[in-house]
């Protein structure tokens, strides 16, 4: 998923992605622990950053979560 906007919106963007996957019956390659979920691979790729793009509304972040194999 690609999110465009300030970094403080990433929490909500991630929650939307997780909710969408749940609605679609998709499962992440992750396991639950007492400290929360541990993902096999979960990345935030910052395609630009504030030193390049000073307008936080134009910051682009790609969220990549590995799906579980059925």
C-alpha cells in the first residue's frame, strides 16, 4: 500500500491496511507474542523524506507486509 502524507498519519494508514486484509480473509506471516505480533517481514519504504520534500503532505511511504502461505 502507498500512503501519501505526514508521518504521523502512518499509524492510521497501517490500521486501514490491516483492516482491509482482515475483510479480505488475508493473513500476514506473523505470530502473536505477549509483546504483540511479530512479523516475518514488515517494511515501511520512505520514497522521499523531509530533506528532499519539505511539504509533509507530499511525503510518500510504501507499506509492505509479507502474507502467510495458505
